[in-house]
């Protein structure tokens, strides 16, 4: 009997472990560092409207296509992008793209390497669409394909794993062909409104999609549309990162004049040092209403109340007869 390395060419013969290891990069390869790995499957989940998932995905896509830093996104190099959009209206969607381009000085012309499929009925569980998408990948070799939104991209029961498996198969086929996939997903009604719930279990539908993800970008906002968005970046095989996204959006009706995204590290309001930092931000002798403290500390209402509770327990802040708050003893 011949040795393994003497097997005929037509027989399936995996590489030796040594050969395989030599071809693996020493550090992870990123399309956009800390956001989208090369040939990765990314799930971006979040509350509808409140977390601005589509704004985030559009800015990511523009960064990759333009090959330039946009806000917190730093692409490795310019790459072709396909964006599949099954939500929203034509006019609203157009002005979102134009507003982000204007904000970051990206020229929206024929040279911008993005193709946009708007409400074309793409079905990730459909074999014909799988063939079309794979053909597209082979022809255009995109760095990434964005799919917005998962609930509109397949016809099966979202709670049944068996009916979601064809979707996973399509995404893995695209990924294995060399293209990263970024899938946007809403949250479910049972756990989506609970800040203490497991981020993966909050995602709408069966958990299979999150289980197969290389990165889960969990965007959360339990307050109002104007509050900062919590960003929990969960990676397979490395430590998670937590940040807060601040959006500055100027609009007039559906027209978006400016849509700027800023990222800052998220410090836990349960950390004693966090309450101390909030106290340092207050001017002695000045009275502050709750809304003012929310803006000053960049916290939602519940977070600001939690900090106030800690500071009042420490007798560092007191409540005035006006109902406002001030530094104690001043």
C-alpha cells in the first residue's frame, strides 16, 4: 500500500498539519481591524431604529470601498463591496448614503466600488440565489457583502434550526470563497428589552446564526433614539471589547446633512472609579437636573440614577429642595 503523500491526484488528500500551519498568518487578518475579519461571518444585532445598525453598516461598507478611515473604521485596503438592502424606502435610503458620504468626504460617483441591491428579494435559503451570489463572488471578488436585514432574507420559520441551516450554508459558501459576510439582525421580544439578558440569546430567531458567527457586533440601546449606543464586540477565540457609540446626525425631513460616528471606551457604572469620575465632572455649588447629568455624564436615565444612588450613599452628593442635585457640603 502506498504512502498518503503518494495518493493519486484525483483522490481527496488534505495537507499535512505542517503544510497547513505554514500558510496560516501569525496574526488575525482583518478586512476592518476589530470589526470584520477577512473571510469572516459577522452578525450585527440591535434594537430597531434605536441602535442605527444600517447607518453603522453603511459607514463600514463605504470605509472598505474607499479604502480610507471613516470614524472608527480603519480598512486594510480598498476592496469591492456588495450591499444587499431589503429594508427601508428608496428616498430614505438614498439620503442616508449621501449624508454619510458628505460627512466623510467620500465622493459618490461611478468610481466608488460598491454595488447596491435594493429590495431585489434576495433569498439566502434559496439554491438559485446561492448560485447567483457565488457567481457574483467569483466574478467581482468582493471583500465583503452586507445583508440587511436577516428577517427579510429567507422564507423559513426563523425559530427552527432546520430552516435556518440553508441560510448558514449560503453564508459559509460565500465566506469560504473568500468574501466576508456581515448580516444585520433585529432582537427578539422575549429578551431584547432586558439589559441583563445574554447578548446572543437576544437575537431574533434561532441561535444558530450567532453560534456560527466569527464576530458578533451587539449594538444595544434600551433608552431613546438620542442616547449613546452600547457596542459589545464578541470574538471567537479572543477577549471581547466594550465601547459606546455616539452619533451626531443632522437632518431635515428625510434629507441627511451629516451622520458622524464616534467611539469611546465604555466604563462600567458598577466600577467605583466611574462614580468618582462623574463626581469630578460636577462644579461645586451648582445644581444639576437629572437630564443635565445624563448629558454631562453621557449616560441613559437608568445609568445616571445608579451613579446618583452611589454618590448619595457616599454622602458626596445631596438632593436640593428644588429636586436638583449638587455636591454635598457646598
